[in-house]
């Protein structure tokens, strides 16, 4: 087990290359390694097969309805009108198999599993391609992405015009295919995401099917590119490369939560990893790319915070990095208008179902004013993030990215990214399954620990809770969603999921404390307290 800091050194200053954890101890057992490895690959494939099968069955409570279909172009499906319970259970099983597969993959790697890296990369690319060929599932977000692109291609501004505003002006085949309640929502995404949506709309035209597939393709490419960039970061070490592929590129939990729903988080993460690749030699351009990532989705800025902290001992480089990020974000947001940034910030006050915060909100709303409760929960969330980050910074495993020179900040930046991302997703008021992408990408590039298993539980449960993930009042969903499935999925999301998410958070804190983490490892408050009496006696 990791011992972390034992002295008064600040938690965030721990050298990630010298932090000791249980993950550095690899128990080589070829038989177990091969057994676990083969089962993991089989489960990855089984998970993918079930997702693809559900997609091929066609529109349902899980699979989106795409209008103006081109028969010979992706996405592909049959109009079989499947039973709502059938497709939902198929996806439940797929997620459980995928989560267990990731768990077995970590055990196989710990025992020295040594397949050819090229085969694992082929596994990741192959499963990604397969899921890209069927319609998106679970969440209706990609339909609203298409609508924003359509609004822009028609000469409108998605930051000031909602799809419902366009619908009132007349029928449009793409915008009319969006689902409630998002028809009244203006875009909260950055200019890079909006321009990708616009280009997809220009290619797709009146076809929601083709427009959405272009968006799916952009997400698929982003996931593959991110995986290849991570391989470049960790270098030639084969065990490290295998971990990157199995927990990153080929991870079925990522493929379901991000790719199957065509969420643009993948694009933002790709730019952030590009920034990390450049960070070693080109700090200014790394800042530019982290700014571009933030202009895709604002929440990816936590990677920028991690990179900045990795430079905290070099003020000159930190200033250059900040300058690059400010130039990119300031320039791009200035180009599209301040309203884009204001829209992006508007989501910070939301509370999502599936989090413990939502349960607390429902309870305190019974006898306290809503705004007061939300403010209180926001304070609790921020404090929780800070506390978890401080604890993890003392005991989190080392980065797998090699340090090329003594001042190389990249290994520390990867490690801090994993720490901040995990602390954020576990304490945030608004947390959805696809938000876990940045945590998994960073976690794949640090050494193994008990955090791997906790993250498997967290992502698996949250992914299941959002199946079906669309509003039950949407006409495409309401036509087939049974009362029993609606009740069951609601209880998963509003009761079971918050309980498990809270349990994961508590177990993570317990692990950190048992590994030697202190609640407050900094020494400056104690020094100040000692100085006061001495000064008082002198007077």
C-alpha cells in the first residue's frame, strides 16, 4: 500500500515519480494473466456485440430515431420495433460485461499479461468502428448537436436561438427531429464544438441520419487519436502501453458512455491530450491547445489547471502557458460573441439525477428555499473537490509517462489531471456518465491502484442508471416506454445510483487515509500559530 507523505510537504508538491503505491508491485502469474486477459478481451467483444445488436434492431427506447435516411450510408439499422425491456436489458448486460471486462483487464495486467500491443490497438479501433456504424443510443444529446449545427447553417446563432424558436418559424426536418426537453435549450458548447456541428450539418443537409453520423465519426476519430497520443506519451514501455489501450482506447465503458451517445466530450479530451503531448517542449502551444479544448467544452479546463500546477515552480513557463490558453479562449470566444461563454457557464448551477446532491436537494427543498439549498450544495461540492484532491495528491500512484529531463512537467501534469478529474466527477453537482472520459484517459496513463476498481464501479453504475437516458415524454420514447420500465429506470437513477456513487466516494477517502494521506498536510498554519505568542511576549 502507498504511504504517501509523512512530513509537512504540501500534498500537491509530492513528486509523482517517487510516490510509492501498491500498483508498483506486479505479481507475475502467467496462468492467471492469460486466463484473465482472454476473458477480458472476450467481454470487451461481447459488450460491443450487444451494443451493435441493440443498434441494429432500430429505433426504440434506447436507440434514437434518425429521419431522412439514406439506405446505403451509415448508420445502419432494421425497423424491427423491438420490445423496450428487450433492448434495455441487452444494454444493461452489455455495460455489466464491459465493466467486468475492464476489471479483469486490470487484474491480467497486474499478473503480467503480455499480448501484442498491436492486437490490442486493433481491438480498440475495431470495436470503435463497429459501434460507429449503428445509430446513437441512450442520450438524445446528439440530436440537439445536429439542431445547433442546422441553426448555424441556416444563418442563425445557436447561442441565442433555441431549436423551438426555429420550429415556430416553419418545419425543418432536422430540427423537428429533436426531443424534449432540449428543444427549448440554447447551446452551452464552445465555438469549436459548434463549428464541428455546423460542418456536420453542411454535409448532412436535410438528413438527420447523415448529420448525426458525421458527429458520430468525429467522436470515433477523437477517441482513436486520443488513444494513439497516449501511447506516444507513455513511450516504448510495453506494460504501460497495454494499460493505456485496455483502459483508454478499447475501454468498453468509454465506448458505451461516450461513443454510443456521440458526446462531444471526446473532441475536447483529444485537444487536451494534444496539449499534454506538446507540454514537454512547447509550453505556449500547449496553452493554445488547452484553450482550444476549453472552447469545445468548458469543463475540460480542469486539465489546464493540472498542467498549470505542474508548472507552479516555474513562473515564467506558467505565465507563457496561461498566455497561450488566454489567447486561444479569448480569441475564439470573442469571435463568436460573449453570449457563447455566458451560455457555457450557465450549466454550473445544475444538479443532475444520479448524484447524492440531488437526493439532498429533494430533502432540503421540503423546508428550505430552493436557492439557499443550491448555494449550500454548491459550497459542499467545491469543498469536497478540494478535500478529495488534497487526499489523492498524497497517495495517488505515479505517472507512467517517462520524465525526459529534470524539469519535464508532463508526468506530473498527467497525474494531477487524473487526481482532479476523479475528485471532480465524484463531488460535482452535475455529473453524467460521459464526463468520466477525462478521468479514464488520465487514469490509463498512471500506475495501477485500487482507484481502478472504484472507477469501474462508479462508471458502470452511472452508465446503467442512464439507460434509457432520454426524456420519457419525448414522442419517440413515449410510444414504447412501459410503466414498469419507466419506474425501474427511475429508481436506478434516483435511489440506487446516488447510494453507490456516495459509497465509492467514501471508499476512495478511506483508501487514501489508510494509505497515509493527511486531511491537511500543509505546515504554514502551524507556523503562524507558533509565531503569534512569541510576538505577543516581545511586546
